[in-house]
């Protein structure tokens, strides 16, 4: 079946004359200018629905039908769960594609096979060969990137692809897939302007990836959202219990009783640090157990290796990542209250373990997040270095400082904070003022972390 891909991929609009081949740099410039990404233009980049996706898939030979997939949605933890699953499949000897977003430093981080980023020439070739079609249809940045990923996975004949949704689920362009398994990590209040203002409304959108006859893993049980998933599961015919059967099932990962007896003995090491990763590890482990009948080589040894070497195998960065030992410098991509409450708790615990250390926080957020709620969660005994990332959606440092001071006053804490001209300036100031025994944390936004990573 895969051989047919080479006959039909890029049909209809293939450029025959390659005397003026587009370079990778030219291709990326074209992509960013003709289809600006969400992090640059915000809501204007969001195009819900599958019309463009269907057109793109038909134009490129329906590559999504040529490989098996696992589809992952959720408010937080999608990246960690996706990488844990992909690393374990890779450790099981499967050629594994991985499609995630956003990237932190290099655009090609979004598309990997066995941990290796898509080659520059593949990006350039796809955009050059499909430029006329893209100009006519005007898909979103995410839709085009997804089509690029699916074409690459099909061409390289991956055994399995782990695919994250971009935003939501029901109307997300990745919902064109017919996966082996769906995973919904958790539900929090994020992107409410698109997905709804309540947890059940957001859960309804995320539940849109659930398919008839396809098993589904729900990472975290919540009394407000569980009825949504149960109703959708009933519609899809996947209600039931037990991991030991090949029957279709809906599983709430945090309700699986066998985990205390199995995972805690079998999975003793993981490259993803931070207390909040426990729920992500549990979700990924249950998903992998559900796949073991499909992939016989996906045994406990493969899962152990996948967890222990997840960052090495997949190239994942920015999840409670230690960037430097003296002073201890950690970054994390948590970017809303649902994710940052776990980060804040980890920071407070770290302070308790190192009472002689001063906590210094380089922090910035974008304007579509629940900023006030986040600031009320963050540690008070710290020096803050506020900075805006290089996106027009970033909240100015001065405004962040004002919001922080207001939140701190409400709780009766005196605060020490500074406004910095850039993320680089904030990191450098924190490093200059820190003693070797201090702690520097960098976060609040994927974009803050991405810019900081280039400095280490």
C-alpha cells in the first residue's frame, strides 16, 4: 500500500521545473509569511473544521491512511505523554513518527521519526512542490505543517505515528485520523475563546477525537468532565472495564487499581522530572498497556527503556529540564493555571529542600492565558524577573509586574521584582545576581522557554 504513495503524493500541483529550488530558509519564510502561526497572530491563525484538511489530504494522496496512529488531546501533558508513548514504541523496535506542537527552538522539532527531526530538504521540497495549491486554498500554518508531517510519515513508511492535536479536538485538523487508540490527558480552562468557558464544554470539544470502536484513555478523572466522556464512550460503543481484554474500552488511567502493583515496581526511572509528571507517566503507561496486544514487542523492558530514556530517544526538551547546576537552573513549559499549579508546588518543595537558596524566577506569559489565576499560585518567597517573549501576544513586562504586585499584596507578601527588556536580559540578570547555591526557574510560556534554551 505504501508504494502507491509515491505515485500519487503531491499530485496535481507538482512543480516540474526544479531549476530554482526553494531553500529551507526560503521555505520557512514562505510558510511564516503566507500562513502566520498561532504564536505570532493568535486567533487569526485558528481555522476550525476539516474542509482544508480534507482538501490537503486529497491533494497529497491521503497520506494519513498509509500509517497507523495514536491520537492525543488534552489541556496539559500532551507533549509529555506523546513523547513517553513514542519513546516506548521506539524502544520496542517500531519505526515511530511523532507530530507535536509548538516547537521551542527549531521548527523541525514538530516532526520526528525515531527522535530525528525531519530533514530540511523535506520541508523545502514539500512547500515548493505544493506552493500553488497552498496559495489557492490558504490553509492555516498548523494545517500545512500537519500535511507535511503526514506526507513525511507515509513516505518513510513508519510503523506507527503519535499525533498531538493542535487546539481542542473535535474541529482540530488532526481529527482526520482513524487511530488505533485515542488519549485525552486532562481538562483545564485554556483557550476558552475557542473551546468554551466551562470544563464540560471544553471536555466536549476534546472528546471529539473519540471514535466508534476505538479504545480511549482518559488521563485524569474529574467529576465535571467524566460524564462527558462516559456519554461519548457510550455513543462510540466503547464502555467497559479491564486492560486484559482486546475488547474496545474506555479507561480512566488514574482509576486503574493495578498500577500500584505494576507500574511502581516496573517503572522505576524516568528522564521526565517534576512531581507533576506522575500523572502523565500514569496516563502514558496505561495507553502503552492497551497497545501491547497490537505490538507484541512492546513489553515491560521496552516501556522501562522508553521512560528511562524518553528525552534521549525523542529529543524532548523543556519539561522540568535542568539547564545548569550552579546555580541550579530549571525550565518548564507549563503555561496556564492547570499546568503551572504543579510547577509552583514543585518549586515550593524545592525551596523547602534547599532553605539556604534564593529562588529567582524568569517569567512571562501571553495574553490569552489565565494570568491572574497563575500569579496567585506562584511562590511568594522569590525574586521575579519579568520579560516578554518575542511575540506580539506576550504581555509587556511592566504589566506583568503590576499584576504580580497586586496578586502578592492580596496575600500579604512583600515582593521583589524587576522588569527586563527581553528574555535574554532577564536570564542574564538572574544569573548575575544569583549565588551558586541559588535556584533559577524559567517559565510561564513556551516562548519564554524556547528563547531561554538558546542561551544554554
